[in-house]
């Protein structure tokens, strides 16, 4: 199945950011590869990777236009790097090695990091007897105040954690620990932005303590109690996956099984949030350390027997450059193809039409 996917104004595509794999030969027979690669045989996740690549590649074109309209060459380059991410991959000994842009708004790269985080944190969180999910937020602000509000939000949590850590050292409260991720969404009608935290903590007492301190610090002028949330977690692994998604899921995937209710995503808002989040660590732990993690060996080798696969700009899968064989067999549904062809506007002042409310999720390992 083909999708319309042209670069704006038909201009030359920008070059890639530094990647895990450096392809050296036009025919893909010689390449310098790094890392362990991705197993091909019996890998059910490969079609999902093709799907993420398809969606991400289509949707990233709109922020490209916004950055161009603002003469922001740095971000034009960043977006094109994501467009190119995994465009070419090399198969060696049954494993795939490819180009990674490593941008936090790239759905392909973030899916990999998300899996790593789940594997890293689930053993620790599984030891918590009564985990709770907490949402901490303050009143939304206009775009001009977003940078400051993000800094204030992070600073507020740091102040609270320091206070509680001191009280615990004095024997006046429990030890506070958990994981947190920073999310930012937009109210398109009011044109306001709302950075806020999602946390998983070991028990209800910790959740209520953090909430009380949050409201006390922000005061009713900036944070209302009804806007916050505390709920008990009944499926820890699912909750962890969803919490990490807050940090990694850039574009809300179209829900093709539901009718559109007029929700929109604005390309300019995407660009505003991406820029505001730059340099901010938005997923982290607090109050505890993880066991030492095994150090991955940084292997680099030159190969001469690689098979090159290319993600064609008019397709939704990687194609063998010599045999025209498809790698994963992925084809989007008719509904998704229609959405990607017709509901994504590349005009900087036009909204992107999706079927879910607009929410931007960013992640930084």
C-alpha cells in the first residue's frame, strides 16, 4: 500500500544525525555496524516498528514546515533527521542494524528506549506492595510562559522532595520514593499549555504526602485540588507501560475504531513544546537507586556480506534493494492510510486532524 509522502516544496532531504550504523557502500555490501542488532526470525514486533515508522515519517513533515516558517534551521535539521531514521537498515547474520536519529520525538527510537526502561524498572516496582499513580499539575499558561512554567514545575518537585527527604532524616515522615515523567498538553480552544507530572509511588501515604506538599507550595492561585489525581494501581506492569508512554509517546496514534469528534493537533504547538522540552530530563526516579546495570559492550565491525533494506518513501515497509522483497509485510489499514494521507496538514497554521485529544509526550533517558 502506498502513501503520499513528499517533502515540503520538494526540497532536498537533510542529512542524518549520528547513528548506530554507518553505511558505506551504495549497494549496501560494505557497512560499519555497531551494537547487537535486532533479531529478524520470529520477531513479531517488526511490523509494529514499520507502523511506527510510517506514522512518524508522515507526521514529522508538519513540524518541518513550522520550523522553516520561523527560519529555525536547527530544528528543521532535527525533524529531517527523524524523517530519515531507519530509512536504511542492513541485515547481517539474521539481525538488523540501522540508522537511529536518537531524537526524543522519534517514535521508532523511543519505542526502543521505552522497552529498556520497562525492563530496568519493573523488577524494583514489583517489590512495592501498594503502588499508586499520581498526577500533579498547575494551571495552564500561554506559549510565551511555557519555558518558565516547565522550569517552575521541575523546581517545585525538587523543593518538595528535598523537604521530605530532610523530614525523613529527622524521623518526621516516611521515606519518599518513586518514578516520574513530565508531560505537556495543550488546550487548543484557549491556546494554553499544561506541563505536569505523572508519578508511580509505593503506597497511598506517599501519594497523599506529595499531593499535600504540591498544593501547599503552589497555593490555590496556581493549583486546584480537583485538578490533581491519585489512584491505586491494580496492574503494575500496565501502569508502568502507560507511565513510560507519557515520556515516550510523541504523537497520539489515531484511533481508527472511533469516530472523529473534532479533536485537532496543531503543528505549531508541537514545535513549541518540542523546543520548550529541549534540555529537560523528563523521565527519572527519585528516592531510590537501581541495582548496577550490566555494561553493554560497544562493538564496532566492518561487514561485507550485508543485505540492505530501504524504507521507500511511497511504501510502508522496508524493501530489499536487490530483490524488491518486503521485510515485515506490514500494510496499514485503509482507515489509517486515509488518515495519514488526508488528515495531516503541512501548513504551519493548519491543525493536524486526529481522533484523540491532543497530548504531547516526551522522553529523555
